[in-house]
C-alpha cells in the first residue's frame, strides 16, 4: 500500500487551501441537498397538477356526453360520435378517424392516439344511444411542459442561489478556523522550544544520578528506577524533538539542513545506535546494502535519521525475541529506497492508514508495551518533505515492511 501527499506545502497557506476546499465541499453538499429537495417538491407539484388535469378532463368529457344531443354542438377541441338506437351514426366535423371506431368499444375512459395527436375518449350509453366524446390533449400537454420548464428554472436558480450563500457563509466561518490552526501550530512550536532546555537538563541530571548510583553500589531497586527515569526522560525529549520537527514542516520552513546524505552510512549510524537496545530484547538488527556506495539523497540527515529510528523502534516493538529486523538499501537510476522489515506480528492491510495518524498505536507490541507519540505520522511528513513516498506491506503473523523511496541525488 502506497501513501502520497499531493503537495509538500504547509503552514498557513496550506491551512487556507484546506479550509477553502472544505468550504467548497460544504457548498457542493448544500447545493446537492437543495437540488434533491427541489426535485422532490417539483415532482410532487407536477404529479398534483396531472391529477387535477385528469379530473378536469374527465369532468369535461362527462359533461359533454351528458348534454350532447347531436354532433354539431361539440365544444372546441372536442369531437363527438353518436349512434342512435336505429343504428344511424353521426360524427362531428374534423373528428379523428378513431372517433367512429370507438362506437364499438366498451364504455369507459381510454387514451387514443390519432394523426400524431393524443386524445382522451369517453364511451357511454344513454337511453339506448351510444355516445363517444374525444378531447384533444394538446393544450393540456403544453401546460405541463410550461410547468416543467418553470420548475427546472426555479430549481437551477435555487441551487445557484444556495451555493452562493453557502460559499459566502463558509468564507466567514473558515476565518476563525484558520486563526485557530495558526495559533495551535505556534503554541506547539513555542511550547516545544520552551520544554527542550529543561528536559535536556532533567535528562542530564537523571544520567548523573544513575551513574553515581552505579558507582556507589546503591540499592538495586533504586538503581533500576533511576535508569528507568533516564529512559523516560530520553523518550520525552524525543517526543519534543518530533514536535519541533513537525512544527518546522507544517510552518512551511521545510526540513532543516539540506545536504547530500549517504543512505548506507545513515543506516549504519542508526543501526549502531539501536543495536544495544535490540540485543537487550533478543532481536537481531542487520543491514543489507548493495556493493555500489555512490547512492545519495538530498535532504536533512537529522530528519532522515529520525524517520529511520521511528521505523526501527516500531519494528522492534512488534518483533518477538529471537526475531530479526533488516535494514535494506536499494538504488536504481532514479530513486533510492530504504526499507525496514521485521518478522513479527505483522499488520492488517485494512488498518494501515491508521498507523500514520498522530498519537495512534497498534496492538501486538513486545511485552505489551504501548508506544505513544507521533512516530509513523512524522515519518510520512519527513518523506513527503523530501518528495518521496512510503510503501507498506505485510500480513497478520507475517511481519511488515516499511519502504521509504526518495529521488536519487545527481551524481
């Protein structure tokens, strides 16, 4: 499964783009909802109009049949045919050919088409006399067409008007949202800057305390707590560094310190730093790299290192003792990829996107440890800032592979 971002821009400009897109989506949804409502109203009005017309047509035909004495007094648009008890048949002038044929039809209403026109017919018996009345439906159909045109025009005007109103209102609504997002990012950056110095000092003091406890033979339980405090302060410091990096990426500054980075040397550096921790878990951590050593990526070494550390930390957290985590570097003429593969609990492909949500975590961690932070979300931010993409593969019980692919640096 591959994850991409459409743009690497961030910060207030990206917020404005996102909010404007949200406003347009809201306007479109409102317009569609209004269009559906107007269509329902129009359909009800049209069906009601047809019902009223049918009643009027039926009433007019009944009145003509009841009052017709001969075929010469037919109302405009109406044709008559009368068959007397003696068998004599009289048909009004200019009557459709179907008028006389209906004298043999059963009594009742029917629709007739003759000469390209549609008629409503009524056949009735009156004191032994058969009477047929046909009414031309052309004027009624013209009225229905005018009603349809009027309803369509009203719907189009209503949808356009509603869209304009919703767009105007959404523009007003997104202004405070954009301000709130800007303030939130500024708070994260400022708070992270303020926390970094005291956390660094706290971590240093915890290290000194743990070192003196080891040298002076302090109670083993206390030394264990002190070393745990060192690990916790290191983790907290890493979270703050991650927040600072995210704030830098989202503010539009981009990744710091653009340089030419050797991915093989970077992997060796990361492996050296994580080897002791992996060994303590009983997990092997190896590198597989090509013989060619001229591969390079243009970007921030510190940011790329942080991305690999996050992936290794994720792999170790889901690996079992005796397992193996492999760092693999691959290069071709246009790209350089670095993958981190584990043989652990694997992952469900349907929940892969959730892994890249900030502060989300999956199940199946080693020893039940639950990792909090922005790890994989930060990895995607870093890869996107380097114009790369992430490919995720794996299955439950078969391990997982996270592959970072970047454009290759020019020779």
